[in-house]
C-alpha cells in the first residue's frame, strides 16, 4: 500500500492514478481516480485490477494488460463507466514499475478525464465554430450565417475589422466553403512591401525584366489561379498600385513585369483592411472606383471588446489547441483568472488574448492557468481583491503551489510566474506566506 506521504502526493494530482503490484493487486488509488470511477478507495485497495476495472472498461483492464505484456501506452483513448452509469472519455497512460535490477514490481496507470475537452470540442464543432473562427456572440453568429452564401458567389469581398480580429481566418473560411476550396489560398500583406516589390510579388515577372531576373517568376495572382487571393491591408497600397489592382478587378487580367501581353486572372479576390476606406476616399488617398470594385460584399468583424461573452470560450479554445499541439494536459483556466481576462479591453483583440493564454500556458505547468500566470498589467486594470475573497484565496493558493514546487526558491518562482522579485515578495507578505520580521528581503 502507498505510504501516507505518497498518498498526499497522489491525491494532489489532477489525473487519476492507479498502481498495482506484480500480481495485479491494486496498491494505490488516488482521489481523482475515485472521482472518475465513483469507486471508493477503501473498497478497491488489495483487489485484483482486472476484477475492478474490467466491468467499467469494457471487460479489459489496460493496466493489467501492460503488467502482463510490458507494452506501455501513452494517451490511449478509452471510456470508463462511472458508478452512476455515465460514460467518461479518458486518455490512459500505462507503464511497468521496475526495480534497479529490472525486476517487475508492478504497473502504474494514469487516467486523464477528457469530459471537459469533449464538451468543448462538441461546442466548437457545432454552432459556435466556423472553420477556425470561434464565437458564441449573436453578432458573430449572424456573420457565420452569411458565410456560406457569400462563399458560394464569385463576388469580390471586403472584410473590415481592427487588427487581431481574425480577418484572414474569415477569408480562409470563405475560401474553404466556396466552389474554389480545392484550389490554392494565397495571402498577401500589401502593407509590408514597397511598391516595386509588391508589384513583382503580385504580378510576377518575366526573365530579363530587370538585372537579377534570370528566369520567369509567377506572381501571387498567377499562383492563386482557380483559388482565392487574399489582399490584406489593402488600405496601405499607393495610388499607383491602386490603378494596377483596379485593372485586374475590371478586366480580369494582369501584366507581369517585362511581359508583352496580359495574362488572364482566375482568382477570386478577398481584401481586408483595418482602415476606414470611405474616409480615405473623401481625403483623396483611396480611389473611389477601386473602393466600389472591392466593396461588392462587405463583412465586418467586431472587436473583442464588443463581444466579451466570447472571452471564456476563446481562452478555453486556445488552451485546448495548445494541449493538442504540445502534448500537454493543462487543466483549463481558473474562474478567478477568467474573471480578470474578462475585464481587459484587448486593444489587440483575439490575437492579444491568444498571446496572453499562450504565455500563461508556458508558465503554469499542468495547470490550471491561474492569476499568477497572467501578465502583471492585467492585474493593474482589475479591481483589487478584497481580503478573504475567492480571488484573493485563488492567488494565495497559486503562489503556495509555486513555492512548494520550487522548494521555496523565490528566484525560480518569480521566473516561472513572470513577475519581478519585489512583486513576488509583496504578494507573499499580503497572503501571509512570509512576515516582515523574518523576511530577509523586506522593504524599507
């Protein structure tokens, strides 16, 4: 049986942990395993693993199988029947336990509950997801409803929205649902290149067009043949380039540099900007005729501050994505951290939220992401937590866990949490984790 200290350690884990001896008898069964199965630890310890898990795992205990065969598993998909009759999706990791001489002592299995991830995935693949766009806001839902109709047409589309709202994702969604979906999607950042380079990038050139043109180079319009070309930051192009683009839209042809004749264009055009093109037309910096050609179908992406109900869904979506991409098991985001995320204005919109979550994902270990993993500037805009409040207790718990993980090494804790040492010391004193009398780093 597990020692008292080992039991404390195992009970602190979010994943269910089961160990068996060399005869397949259960020697450890932590609290998470109890919650996942509905079985009482006192009633399963010492019993045969196959006898306990066979009925709830489809007749086969994977841990017993690993003990017998020696085949380790990692994140093996499975289903466990809880004592209340509900079915829980799990990821099972197993391995033999060996002593220093390689003799088999038993086996261990960890059970990760995928219920929350499964629910989230169902939500995202249902009415709240359109390709890679995620939202539950009414305004975005109306936009989602328009996309299939817009995608089915051949009309030019103009997408408006602030930086970071997902304009390219919307353009890709339109392409993916269009008759051109099997063709290429070619994106161009029109604001990133000067005119001469942008012209060569868009329209290509022929060999001998200039000194370094040793061979023909197809441009983005040619590469997008049969597909979609996405012209991002269209409001940044010069008036000379506007004339070239107008000709492509009017005549459906373009001329590569150094070419003697026009080349037919067969690319659907989707353009995007974070600027007010009407205002630019009035100021004389954007051509009215080009504006009309681009503005056939106009779609506008709202800023994240205009749809705050999306913040929790998006944050969990980003955690789920990084778990999948990095093979991690971060257990979501605490309610206290979500409350702080929900109060931020997000001038960088969805892109800013994703960057915040990714940073917290790196810092939090196996999670969940908590207050201490968020950038300090977010805490500055949030109201201070009242002593004894849920927010206050959550921060104190997160600090305590970080200190325990690093054996009290405050330098390592500060580095992990991404905060200055003086900020860490102040928060530790606020939560009673150190005192002014004993703190060698006390201020003043």
